[in-house]
C-alpha cells in the first residue's frame, strides 16, 4: 500500500482528484481511497501499488502548489528528527549575512547559491568563502546573530512538538557552531553538529578547525541517530542535504533547490514548517509552542 498525504487548495478538489486518478492510471497506479484527516486540512490518498516518485510527480502536476508526503506502508511518529539549519530552520544563510559585515556579501552569496544548487563541490566552496572572511572581527558574529538571524515560521513549533512526543532532535549544518549553537538552544535541539571557524586574537583567520560537516557527515549523523530501526525525519533545502533527506524515513525538502526537492519523499512548497506535523498526522491539539 502506498500512502500520499497533501495540503493544497481545496477548490475543485473532486475535479483534481479525477485528474490525478486519470494521470496515475496511465502509469499503472490505481487510486483506492481518498479521505480527509481529523483536522480537515490534510487529504490522505491510498494507492494499491505504485512508485512514490510517480505519485509525487502526478500530485505536483495536478495540485501544485502543495505540501506532500508519499511513502509505503503506514506513517508513524518519527523517533529521530535531523535538520539542516540555513534556509531551513532559519530563514538566512549565515555565511552570506556575515559576509555583509565584511562588505563582500554579493561575492560570497553567489558562491553559496551555486553550492546549494549542487553546481560546486561543497567543501571547496566552503573553504573559499571562509577564506574571504579573513580578518573579520569575531564580534561581527554576535552582531549578525542579534540583527539578522531569525527562525523560519513554524520552526519552534516543529521542534517543540516532536520533542514533547519523544523524538530526539539534531541540528546538523554545513555552517558554523558560532551560529548553530545559539540557534540550537533557541529552538530546543538536543544536539548540534557543524563546522568550527578558526579565530585568533579576536579575528577570523580564514580557516576552519577539525572535520568538515558536509553531505556525507549529515547522512552519517542521521544513520547514527537512527540505529535499531528508529523512524527518522529529515528536513533540508540544498544539494548538501540530499544524502540525509534520501536516507530518512520521511525526507522533507523545505522550499528547496530542485535537486534536493527531487530526492525527497516529502515536500513543503506552500506552508510553513508546521505542515510537516500535519502531514505526519499529528493533530493541532498536540502541537507545542517553543
């Protein structure tokens, strides 16, 4: 059994469902049932057979813009939640904002965008951007945190609700502990994994300390936290999140770049991060404010 859940414009729902059934029938996929979940926001569709990617593509064509999750079998509460930080849990790319304090934001932001699109090697692009920050005062990081960094809508509720329901929460970022540690504290994550900027004499040296947190490390953290068959949830937006998203039981691409979106069985294109809770079937009465 294949289950699809979606949140979309309800206008002409029956017409759209008919169009979806026709589109999938041509792919050999049969729509068995269509029901609305308890809160009335989520439409749950069940299919007797089919590939998740086929159903995702059809929902995209018929219901876009929509938030969705497609997977085999039942949809249950995840025991582990691992998330990217920049442009996922927060609305900014920290290195781009920090670069503005050095007067080089356009130059660094262009590299960031290409790296997130998967056009550049992540590690090489990271080292290149950090090198450009050489000499910047460490105090600029505190200023940036206070003045620029804000959580994405729904981020606090998503983390607080999953934590209250017993999920372990991990923030894993290709960004920096200087930002990720306070963001993790603010949002209530149990663990934070990221990169470390080298600082000497109160200024950035342009280097990094220790192992680089790249796409492989992100996926490794998810696997480590999911040992013993624990159900996992992952959220991210860029190319370096793809292995983590693909390895998760429920891998959500949040307002993501095309390559990351294509790798996910969950997609948030329409709503905020609380859409993840709705698609998992967690009723609003159980949501917690962070």
